[in-house]
């Protein structure tokens, strides 16, 4: 009696569909994770940049204040001495806090997570529709990149995560193209 090869083909197709579904689900999870991480990092980056600007401007202003000869007759000498001392401390504080390095590193990581978010979304929406083995290989490569980005292990303040949650949940990252289509306007 002849063997029914259609059931084997159907089982193979079913397994392939399950694999495709798992790839899509994982890619969407990772895209969402990258959205949260990149948003948190971009918010933190703005704060660190403001800190850096403060650490650059403060010693200039304090030094100018301490060196302004008209003020030497109007304010006590200890005020001018304190302003001079503070002006000289800011560069050392900025160096100790490694603000410059933080800006570069946070900027690089925020961009990397944003790029990974887009790549995972593209995998879920487009590339997973093709060959399942190819989609699986792309997922593996993207997970390796994600592991590399996560290995830096910097920790933004909790306030940045809270601000990111508010921004994401209020819909700042929802695209019109991803929303429900309005067929009545056509």
C-alpha cells in the first residue's frame, strides 16, 4: 500500500510554522526590550550632557566672579576665595566622575539598542516570512549583538527608567503606520 506523504509534509509545514512563530515572538520581545533600554539610555544621556555643560560652565562663571575686581570691594574676601576654590574643583570633579566617558558610552549604547530594536522589528515583520533557517540565523546574530551591548552593564538611574516608562506608555513611540487602518477614509 502506498504511503501518504501529504501528512509528513503537513507535519513539516506545521513545525516550520511553529518555529516561525517562535522567531517572531522572540524578535518582538527583544524589540520591545531594546525600546525600553534605548529610551532609558537616551533620557539618561540628556541628563549627563546637562551635567557636563554645568561642569564646564560653572568654573568659568565662578572664576570670572572671583576675578572681577569690582566685587573685591563689595563682598568679603572669603566669598571670593570660596568661588576660586570651587572653580578649581569642578575640572577635578568632572574628571573623577568620568562625565566625558559616560556621554560617549551612553550615546554609543543608546544608538546600538535603538538600531537593534529596528533590526528585531524588521526580523519579526519581514525577514521571518522567508526561509525559517535564515530567520533563525538572523535572530542568533542579533542576539549575539544584543549580548555584546548588554555586556557593558551600565546602570541608568531609576528616575530615567520611570521617565522612559511614562514616555513609552503615553504613546510617544507609536507609529501611525502600525495602528489600525481606517478603511472608511479610503
